[in-house]
C-alpha cells in the first residue's frame, strides 16, 4: 500500500523531522497524501492523487505519510493541517509553506478517483 505511492514518485516521510523539513518550505508547492489501509485510500485517494498528476500544472514535491504505520510522522503532518481534524486518507496541497487546498476523508469516501483527480487538478491550476 505504501509502495503504491512511493513507486509512483512520492517520497515517504517517516519521521517528524522529515515532515517538518518539507512542509515548512517557504517556496514552491507540495502535495501531501495521508495514506491509510482503508478501502477508500486504495480505490479513491491513491488512484486519484496519481491520476491528478497527468496534468500540465502539478506540484513540485510529492510526499506521503502512512497513518497507522508512521504515527509520529503522521501526527506531525496533521499539525500543519489545522484547523481540520485528523483524517485518513487525506490529500493536502501546500504553497510556500501554507495549506491552500485540502481533501478530507469525507471528500474522498464515495467519490471516484476521477472526481478526486479533477478536484486536485483545479487546485493545481490555481496554485501551481
């Protein structure tokens, strides 16, 4: 499940320091996928995130944390997602160190990968 994203070019962030170093970057865009073992991560979130990258504009950095596996890294990532409550799976877009777009589990569950990809591409059009 983790390799589904890392083999596609996402960098796994396994420690709080790795998360902080990437998400505090004050320049550029970063897509963060909070991965999980649930069915909506497998059927919707991961495929949608990957499909979204087949677009003219896209984030400069692709990263992921795995909820339930790398607890400390996931907890650190969630600090950057306030005021949103913990959610997994989830997909966040950061620009210049600021959260600019966020899909919570409620935006992912029950929606197709195509819809998630289109939602992310609209965000890329605006922020990337």
